[in-house]
């Protein structure tokens, strides 16, 4: 940062802003949270030229006057031109205009996200607090910076829940006052879907989802989703890793129309496929996402007999094994067998011609 400030010139300002400043002042992140990318605001200098001067891989976004630098540790640093924003249409994309560092801080979502470390070419950075963010930080509270903040961008409510769950923050009364605004604008705010997708990648998605419910915004999630996400959180707390795809599948499992929800959130095909495997009788390895979801969604499920089991019980390899497995699957669907032991007994009856319906042995 000192090098950037020196290259920017005497009349320019370069500042680290946003999550990196917030998290550094709050203290250590959760051990399973990824370190944040860096957000650097540039006032009075060309961001692309500064990026090029660092000697690191970079990409210039000429249309916006911004640049992204890839750091040696794999993180990215976004060098963005200081700007102001306005929302011509609530829920739509904001329209930016060049501005000062102060303008850039005042356009942000919450007070504790609007702190800046202003770099100096000849000394340590100085902390800039234009909006009372330090007080919010001390209180560990999320306070919107504008009275119509969640009306203009309802996705900020999801972002607040993500931060609250990850960093154990509380909602400022002003945020709670604006929750109805966010709910009214949710359907008109496409970015809200992207924030919900990001919620599934939080260290503990269930914790963030529960915050939404406590704030009166549980309707943004399918009924029953919070409990299912929290159940997966509990597995993680017990030491079993749970990937984001499993959380996404759990969310879909609570939706009346899972395919429509997956499309809205841009989840791709993998969560639905994982959910289908969990709901099936296909073998699931202990500790796998399929096994975790099956235990959650089908608590009475048991390890069904496989082709190898059927052969061991006397059915010769070949089409007869498939016929025996199909018979057992039909019994499961009918609710006739409810355990591995009952399947063994049913298979024995089937092999000896004593199965219900007059089925006879395939041998």
C-alpha cells in the first residue's frame, strides 16, 4: 500500500476499504473462513496504471476505470476508481459517477464496511471514519448508512445476515426497521439471488439463515430450510466437513419447486443431482454428502441390500440378480420392508417362492 501511495502522486489518495479493514479491526476471522480479497479505492490517479506498476498479473476494466491484481497468495486486489452511486430504479443496478474517497465510503451498505486505511508514501496508514463505522464496530452492529438502503438494494439484507452469521454481529434497529422494505423489493432485486447463493458458501450457512428468520425475513427462504441448514451446521461443528453443494441440495429439498429455485439462484445441476442420490436407495459412503443428506432427509433410511448381498444369499450372477433387486425395490416403495433384516427375510421368501403375490425363485 505504501508503494501504491508513492506511485499515485501527491494529489492522489489510495485507501484499503471494506471487509479487509473491518475484519482486521474486529480481530481474527473464524478459522474456516477464507481471507477476504482486497478492495482498494483510488482517488485522483489512474487505477490501471497503478496496477501495471506493481509488476504482478493484472486485468484492466477499461469501461469502469478499475483494475484487478492477482497477489502472490492467490487473492485478488481490486483497484477501483472512487465513485458516487445513485439508484434510478430501486432494485436495479446503481449508476456510478466519479467521486471522492469520502463519496465512495458514504455509498456503502453498512457503517462497519465504510472504514478506510488511507496509505501514505512516507509512513503508516491512517484510519478514516466518515460515517461512524468505528462505533458500529465496537458495538458489533450492522447499521445501514441510508434510510432507504434496503429499499434501493434488498440484497443488502442477505449480505447483512451473511456477515452476522460469520462474525457474530447484531442488527441495528435501523436495519430491522428497513426489513419490510427489503421484503417488498425482493422480487425486483435480481442481485438478491446472487447473495442467497453466496450464503450457501458461508462457513455456517444455517447460522446466517437463522439470522434472517430472527429479523422477520424468513420468507426469503423455503419453509423448513433454516432447520435443514442448521442440521448441516451441526455436522460441521462435530468435525464432519459439509460442502456448499450439500447445503444447496438441502435448500432445494425444502422448496416446493426445486428446479425453479435452482435456476433462480444459478446453482447449476450438481445440487439437484446430489439431492436425487440422497433420496434414492443407492449406496452412500459413510461421511459422504449423500449420506449426510440422507440421514437428514430420510432418518429411517437404512443400507439396502446390494447386488453383492443378493449373490451371497444364493442368487446366481446375471439377470436374476436384477430381478431380485427390483423385487426388493418394489417392496421398499410399498413400505413392506423397513430394515436390512426385513429385506433379507423378504428375499429369502422370494427365493423359495413364498413371496407375496406368488413370485417365484429366479433360480
